[in-house]
C-alpha cells in the first residue's frame, strides 16, 4: 500500500462530485483543510487532477453521474484508494436554458439524468455503508429553480425539483439511521473566490463561503440537523 493511501485512510473521506473552478474547487479545498481525504469526481479529470495534486491525501476520479456503471466503478475506486465514504457533496449539475418551444427532448432528459438520476445512483453506492456504520452526510447543491419554474428553466427547473424531492425523501428515510441528508438552495450568481472588495456588500455568492456552509452542514450535531438551507448574497433581489 502506498504511503499516500495509508495517510488518506487515516482521515474521514469526503467525495465531491462535480468539479469546476468555482464551487467544486472550493468544496475540495475546504474539506481538505478540515482534515478530510477528498475524492474529486468529474467527467473530465484535467482540472480535478490539478486540484487533487495541491491537497494532502486527495485523488481525482473520472465519473459520469448519468451512467450507472461509471458511478459504481468510481466509488469502488474511491473506497479502495481512500477508504469508506463519510461525506458526499453532490455538486454535479446540468441544464439547457430555453423555453418549451426551444428545449429538445434529449436536453430535457440530460438535465434530469445529471441532477436527479445522478444523485440517486450516488446514493445507491454510499447509503448501505453509511447505514451500516450509523453515520454519514450527503450535502446536495440545489438551486432556486427547484422551487419555481421560469420560461428559460424549462429543462433545469424540473430536474432540480426532482433532485430536491429525492433529497427530501432520502433525508426522512435516513435520518433515523444516522445519515444526514441536506440541501443547499443556491439563490444568486456565483462569483470568484474572494471576489468582493473588502468593505463592499457582495452581489454574488463567494464559492469559499458556499463551501463553508457545506462543512457546517456536514458537522451539525444530530439534535439540530438542517434539511434545507438557503444561501444568497447580501444584495440578491429575492
């Protein structure tokens, strides 16, 4: 066994699914700073491999969340290399913007497969182990579109609504078994990390602050678990 693998297996394991330069990168870095071994899962591994190389005990894995075989293979590799999964941040998302006259059936289905089906497939891989151990956290990155549809979210809103309902169903089933499922409703545009000048009221969400909220949810005591947490910048018009 490699030394890096020994180090990783001595830490709790957080899997971040959906790695981009903003939220995904911030989640990975924040959980690593909190002492987790972090698995970075994404369809392409160019960026995730770069980020993993910066973090102690982290590793990147290729995963297409819309493909059951790909999800199963990725989690098997994570468990073998890093150990059993303690926390998952489901940040994978996909949506085509357009109204009912413009969105095509394959675009509608793709949004559902990534946002909802992918969460379902992920849960099927990790829930049995979490239930067996009597602990675990699943943090789902949602959106305001899950609560209301607008013309340009004809594909995205139904997919996020399905994701929210799935997360709620899992939360109610798994809480008595010791597994905390939570949903972050992202309401507002996402800027760069540290992008708001000091002293100014933020107009966009900072990815580092979103990641802070995810760590908070994962560490909540059992007597005060949150299911749904709204996140919006100070100047968001809501």
